């Protein structure tokens, strides 16, 4: 299924939908943001050469872009997974979409981005979200206000981190499950499944045996069960997974909204988690209905907008379900942003956490953060302006193969 869709293809403007608001609406009018001009973009290409396996294919390597967006002494940090399997990514060519935002005031830049979100453009959901996180962080620092306060997210309790294993090799799966115990992250575990019942069951049993029967295990199949005569063919498979310790499952097979609701009823206590149907946020606000699952995934890199994601979270809770914050194999600055979102929205867990392998070099660059691991391994929050991340930029440059200043 295509992850990139443009708003104009939907035939509506999300700003025309009742109750929806933009980042500009969340921030309100501020003369401080009229006085500050975006004068610099600094891009750091962070390469990850660790394979990740999915039912739809393999990422042999990934190229993430971390960005520091500056206005005089103020700045904001953000991140996007720019490409996969493209180790020759050219930052100058990739970053052209940022040029129209340079030399605008903060308010003008937010207005331009909101217009693109509303009317449609060739800017992908992920790049909209990438830029918006940076602008939100920058605005919060200028206004001396935490980003989740700007988003009007009210919760503050720590949220469990969801450790994720994306591998097909059983020995690697065993090793990573043991690592989750060492990191105090084994209470909530996510494993990738691949659309082969016997193999998927083997993965589930292996992980359950290592991390213990009290742990909560969820899986994600990425619509991996294909060539079914009907989604109903999944019912006995899902029940067998549940009998062997699976707590919840994301996107087992492609279904209509009504089929999601029917499937959740048929599989009993197993929790279904719609993921792809929740993308982008402004569309999901319209089409999500009660009963599609008991937990709904707010997936970073696919929402297109954090204010809309916040409203989607409110919509989900209003129909009696819970939310999780997923991941896009994030490794850097976007992790703390989405951890704060998860805390503010009262998520059941957050998958967007710094990884012990992918983020190893990045973690050395952090000098301060608004999120931290508490004694039981949950992600907790200490309020700071914006998203509150501080990085050693000299060290960051030293670990990134490419750097570009616009």
C-alpha cells in the first residue's frame, strides 16, 4: 500500500472540516514569532547500516536526516527517515523543498506549511511532519512554552517503551529478546510477523519463552497475510496466536473499515490495532469508527501534522479506545518529540524510542533531553521549552557522513 498520498487527491481541505485546527491555531497570535526570521537550516545525514525485515521487503540500510532549524539564537530539532537502501543520498538535492521556507518569519513559515497541508502539494506526509516538528520546537523555545502544552496535550504520566524486533533470523531474535531484558524494556515487546503462520508462531513462542509469560507481546504483520479468500480466513490464525501469548496485532491483512470492526468482534480478547487506516491524521479523524480495534496506532512519519495527530488521539479516546504511538524506525531527535506526544496523549506505550543499536552514536551527542527513562524503564517527562533537546553539534558532525547548511 502506498504510504505517500497528497491531500488534494482526497477532494477536501482538512481545514474546512469541523473542529480541525492547524499549528498556527494551536500557537495563536504572537508578535514574537512575527519578529523572528528563519535564517538557517543545518542538515545532518545519519546513516544506519543495520538490516530491518518486513513482510513487504527488507531495508538493508537507511538514511535519516536530522535538522537544526535556526532563527537568530533560537533553534529547533527534527528528524525524518529520508530514504531506504540509498547510501548515495544527496542532501542538497533532497532538501530543495526547504528553500521556500528560508528567510520567512516563523509565522509565515507556519502559515505556508499549513497551506500545503490544507490544499495538497508534492510534499509528502513525512516531510510535512518533519518540518512541522522543527517549527514547533523552535516556536516553543521562542515562546518559552513546552511543545505538548502548545498541542494542548494534558497527560503527564510516564509511558512504557515498546521494544521492537524486526528480524527473520531466529538466533538474532533470541539475542535481541535477551537484550530487551538487559535494557529493562522487556515488559512490552513488539515482534514483526511475515505472513507465514508457522514461522510467525515460532517467533512468538521463542520471544515469549525468553521474556516471560507476564510480558505483553504485540506483533505487526504490515498486511502480510495476503491471497486470502476472505479476511475471515484470518480468524482461526489470530485466535491461535492469542492462545500462544499474543496480546495485540497490527494490520494482519487488508480490510475495509467495517471488516476491521467485524474482525475485532470475531477474535474475542485479542486486540486489533489499525495502523495504515490511521494515516494521515486528518483523514483518520474522519474515517475512524468505534470498534475497529481496541488500540489505534498514531504512527510517526505518517501523520502529516502533530496538531491533527493530537486531535486524532482525542477522537480515538472519544470512541472508547486507547492509543499507542508507533515508530518509523526513528533513531534521533524525533524520538523525544514523539515520546512527549505519547506522554501528553496518555498512550498505552511508545515505540518511538532511541534504539540500542541504530541510535548508539547519536546517543553520545545528547547533552540534555526533556524525556528520560525512569526506574521501571518507562519514559518520563521534565518540562522544557519546545521539545527541549540539546545536542553536541560538533560531535554530531563527526559521526554523520554528510552535513549541509542552507
